[in-house]
C-alpha cells in the first residue's frame, strides 16, 4: 500500500528535522559564541536534557539560531499534516468504519497548526501579559493536541492489529503505547510542579526530555511499519 510507504518515510523526517535543528541551535549557542552579535544571548556549556541549563525557547529564539529553528518547525508542521492525512488513508483502507478517524485528524492537524503559530511568534517581544499568556497557551495546546492525536492513533491501530499484522512489527506498536502512556503520566505528575515559581532547572530539563519523547513517537513509526513491495 502506497500510503504505508509514505508514512514510513515521512515519520523519519518528522523526527529528524526538529531533533537536528534544535540540537544544532544548542551547539551553536553554547560552543560558537562568535556567531552571536549580542553576546548576552550566548549560553555556557550545558546538557539541558540532564541539567536543565537552558530552555528550548532561550536556545532557539535569538539570532542566528532562529534562522534554523523556525524554518525547521514550519517544515515539520507541513510534514505532520501529511503524516496524519496518510494515516487516515491507511485506517480507512483496513477499517472504513473507524469512529476515531475524525478525532485523529482534528487533533493531529490542529497540533501542527499550533506548532506553526508558536514558531511565528517565537522571539517576538511584546511587553504585554496577554501576549505572554497567549504564547504559553499555544504551546500547551500543541502538546495536549499532539498527545491526544497520538493516543487515538495507537488505540485505533490496536483495534485493527489483526488486519495489519502483516504490515507492522507489533513490538514497536507496543513501544508506542508505552511511550504515549509514559508521556501522559509524566504530564500529570509534573503539573503541580510546573504550576509554581522556581524549579527552573527541572522545568527546562522536563521540557527538553518531553520534546524528545514526543518526536520519538515518529521514529518508532518508522520502525513499526514494514517495508512493502
């Protein structure tokens, strides 16, 4: 089936593009300080996945790192839309009456649009409380919609696993289920902590690790679908 090939291919790009772009920004801002005309923007050596030494926004919103990050996020958003639409075709092919298809498409495409909106406003400064709240809400909704779309997709694939067993590696479908469940549990546990002031290092490390977990879903997609002739 052609759509399986497309999903398998595009899922690798959905993982690789944001991962490479963000970590390139991190390397630039921590190691190549001469590239930054405003030296106040540079950051000392840090591994934020572990020590939470900087936020994603702090790393990607300044010149010249936003020249890498923003185009990468725009491209990722487009690829995400294609990803969810092709998954819709696959589900339709194996289960035309699936009742979750519309939910998958709504939350999946909405998350991609929210990522685009967040990227547009990243680095733009307005000293208004409502603007700062708007940015936080957009980012929060992106994460929530993305996780919901992933949940519905995994649940739907499990419902039709007997029909698609010749096309997928069930171990990776299980891995996707474990990953999404873990992301939900971590989010619920972290809400009381991130709701209060302080704990910046923890919040930053959580942000980086959660970002990695969300895009890891797409890398697992690449390995889940078998090659088709």
